[in-house]
């Protein structure tokens, strides 16, 4: 087992960068997912800082309108000076300045076309939120005035308040129990992020070792040694598999311990199986890189470029639902895309029937197809390289 021992001697010299990636990943995962699964049933609407410049005479309708806005806004003291208002907007002391022009109330009740004017913080989401609230109130009032032209202000206010005041209680039901859902969500995030680290560490680990063993001088020593080429190859494969399983076991245990809602269920086992399948495809790619590159510096460059490109396009860093269709189509030509799809499907699975399991195993099968194709290319490239040398 000389080759097997030398495999880990070479790997040991490059262990520092692998440990750095591992520590970095665990630190990031603690920050991003430690609160995953915490339950918060409360919702608080954010109120907008509003300044009202009322140039109209006070009326029952306007009073009711301003009372309605108190649900959505915090009223800021009015500034008489135009320059002071602009400064208030600039320094975010106020987000929305609403001007009610003179004669607006009477014109509105008579179905006129006079409108309110506003000044807002540029590109403010809160301003859009308040716009919707204002338009909602005025459009409802305008509808009643149009169909009931003789309606009094008091009646109009009551009808508008009755219409707006109707509340609908919305309950979003999760078909999975809270603990199982939280556990699945954590596993999805943890193992999706882990995909990036696996690519980077396998290329920096396996590729470097394979490069060292495929150097021409080392090849000649193996040919001259009593150990057959087949035994050398088998020991290298054994070393790669030992590295793969040791690496995965560390992170599987870490992910299980860090999951506050940990449970050993079918979903968790499927996630572990998926990361194993993905690791096989990464191992194949790392083997290909190791026997084809000409310098160790090239390996580091490939590791950084490939791991980041796959992470940003396949859904590891950015969820797949937020990526453009052309990006996803391009990403589908790499196993990382199918790895993430499988993790997402496992996290959302409700019943473990063949319809849902078949889709997940299909994604894993595609990853195994990539692994087989890449390994075939690697073996062919290795054979041609040996013949040429």
C-alpha cells in the first residue's frame, strides 16, 4: 500500500487550504442559517414618515382621510419653507410630502379632476406603499360618489370605512410539521452551500495529488517498480474514495449537530445520499483536472474559477427561482444545477411516494451520468497522455 500512503503524504502538504475552506464554510453557515427554523408569527407594518401640507379648508372628508393615513404613516411636523422640506427629504427626516391643494375637497366631492401632489424620497418602497394606501381610499370614495351623487360627507365616510375596514384573516398552512419543515430548510441551505466547498476542496486536494502522481519522472519510477500499473491505479482510487468519505463524514456530522431541529428521517438520508452522488461527480472532475493540467498554479486557478462560476449560476449562492432562464439552461450542463434541484425537491417533499422520489432519484441519476462521462474522458485523456510520454 505504498502508493496509498504516499497519496496522503502528498495531500498533507496541501491540507492548509482545505482546512481554510472548511473553517470558512462552517463560519458562514453559522451566520446564515443559525436562526433557520425560528418561528415568528407576528407581522408589523412599517409606517412611513409623512408630512402633510394642507392648503385646503378643513372638512369632514379630509379629516377622515387623514385619520385613515395614520394607519400607514407617522405624521411629521409641517415645514413652511420649501428649502426646509427638500432638506428633510434629503436627510430622510421625512419620506413622503403630501400636498392637498386649495379646493381639493370640494372638487373631489363634485367628481372634479383636481389631484393631490407629492414629493418622495427617490426609489422609496415606502412611498409606493403609501401611494397604494392613498389611491385605495380615494378610489373607493370616488366609486361611491359616482353611483350615489347625493351622498353626504358623513355617509360617504361611513361607507368607505366599512369597505376598507373589512379584514380577512389569512393563514398560510405548511403541510409539513414545523420541526420537520425547519429541519429540511436547514439541510437544504447547509448542503447547497456545501456544494461550493466540495468543488473547491476536491480540486485543490484530489487534483494536486493526481498531478503529483502523473508527473513523467514519477510515472517512470512506477514503471520500474515491482508494483503493477493496475495496483497503482487501484491504490489511487482507494485513496480518492477514502478522502471523499472522510471529507463527507466530517460535514455530515457537522450539519447534523448544527441543525437545531435535527432528526434522522428519510429526507435527511436522501440529502446525505445526494451530497455523496454530487461528490462523485466532483471527484471525477478533479481527477480529470489533475491528469491534464501542466502546473499546480493552474489547478488553483481552475478551482477558483469553476467553483465560483458553478456556485453563482447553479443556485448554490443565489436561489434558482431568482436566476434568469438562459443562466439556468447553461447551468444545467453541470452537475451542480441538478444537485441543488435535488436538495430543493427533498426539502419540499411531503409524502415519500414514487412520484416524488422518482423525481429526486432522477436528479441524482443525472449527476451520476455526469460523473461517468467525466471519468470516461479522464481515463481516455490519461491513456493518451501515457502513450505520448
